[in-house]
C-alpha cells in the first residue's frame, strides 16, 4: 500500500488565524482537490491528520467539523479522488496531548489503522509542528508554502534546509513533482 498523510488547514484548505469554523469558511487551496484526485488515481491511500483545537475552544462543534469534512469529501469526489481516513486532535497546545502535532499520536493511529510502518511515508504539512511530528515516526516530511508555510520558512527556514525537507508552493506542485 502506498500511504500519504496530509495536514488539512493550509495544505488542503485555506487557513485562518481565527480558525476555520464552518463548511462555509472551508475553502480549498487552489489545486488541492486535483492533487488528491491525482494521488487517488495513482493508487495512493490518502489520510489526513489535523489539529482541531477549535473544538475544545468552543469555536465550533463536532457537527460543524463533520460538515467541513463532508464538504472536503464531496469536492474531492467531484474531482475524481477520495480521502480514505481523517484523524483529528481536538486538544489545545497547553493540554500537551500526544495526539496533537507536534506529537505523533494521530500519525501512529493512522499507522495502526492501516497496519503499516510509517518509515519513509510522506507527510505534507505547512507548519514546523507537522515536520516535527513526521520526523518523530520516521516519515518523510514535505513542506508547502501555502497556509502557514511561508511563516514556517521565515521562522524555521535554516532548520528545514538542514533537515533537507523538500519545499513546494502547494499540494498540487508537490504531487506533480513527487508522486503522480
């Protein structure tokens, strides 16, 4: 099985410092639906690992989150693809949950779900915590400039370079260059 893990906000959909709180606010990053469709059509299993502290902050509820993910699934299906699994961590940073990135709990749950070793599995994210989580379990981190990616490069660029993390403009560019 060829597994790829994607962060959600900033990679698949536009991000907002004030959080994405509803399906109406959930807007795909240009090209991301096509990218996921290309992965699906090339035989990849696509999983999502997303911190969603807005739940525990009371900014939205599980119904709103489910509606966002239903919109994601519908748009990806319309493009000819699918997301096979979505793992969420509703915790805030101060709770120090191992599920929340930079912890690797969601990634380990995905590995358990599919019965795979994560060594070398690509994980596409836009934050340094995505890179850290990937490295914790031996995954291959890939950084995109969309979402918080440019900010991540401003604050952690030297480390990203030292770690030899590939950097692309967005998910579609990464998929075109690396996997499909």
